[in-house]
C-alpha cells in the first residue's frame, strides 16, 4: 500500500513538474507576445488592430486564461495531495521510529533476561543450599551419634555376656573348643 502511495506521489510530482514547465513556457510566450504587440503599437502609431482580429485575440487570450486557471487549479489540487501524502509519510516515519525504539528496548530486555534469571535463581537457591548444608551437618552429627550409640551398645553387650573366648580344657582330648557363631 505504501509503495503505491510512493509511486502515485512520484507520478504526481512529475505531473506537477511537467505542468509547471508548461505554465512557465506559456507565461514566456504571453510575455513575448505582449512585448511584440507593445513594440508594434509603439512603433506604428497608425496601427490599430481590426475589431474582428482584436476580438479573436481577446477570445484566444480568454481561452488561454481559462486554461491557465484550470492548470493552476490542477497544480493546487496536486500540491494538496502531495501535502497530504507528506503528512502521512511523516506519521508513518514516526510510527516506524517508535516501533524501532520499542523493538530495541525489547531486544535489550531479552538479552538481559538470562542474567536476571541467573540472579533470581541464585537468590532463590541460596536458602535451599543453606538448608541442605544444615541438613547434611545434622545428618553427619546424627551418624556420629549413631556410631557412638552403636559402639556403646556393643560394648555393653560384650560386658554383659562376657568375652566369648575359646576354652581350653587340659583333660579334654578334643583340643581347643571354639565358640559357635550363633552367639556372635
């Protein structure tokens, strides 16, 4: 749609340029004709144009004036259209600039997002790490206490049962008796 407007705007500008040149050429011809008539009238005081020739020239001049007025109206119309198109182009350029600025801002935000997410993740994970460290410390402490309690229970059980050492009976000809594994 914008391309059509630009093309039509260029066509309008070229048409305005052509009409302006044509208008300048007609103005120049009218000026030359006026000078020539003035020179003829001044140089020949007896020269009085015939009424029918004068009427014909006046009719031609009137027709030229009407053509000139029509061309001026066309030029005015085209200038209004060009002004409207220029205003529309200006508004579109501003919209493009605003959208470009917004796009740049969004690109910057998108580029900053990984860093922001890393920071937020680090902030949220820190209490979890602290809790994990605390739980691991408590776990080690409980494990140590468990080993201590297990050791004390084993010592207490051994003291209660006594040491289960092999017995040696000198009268027994079977030799050394080993404790059974069921007692261990």
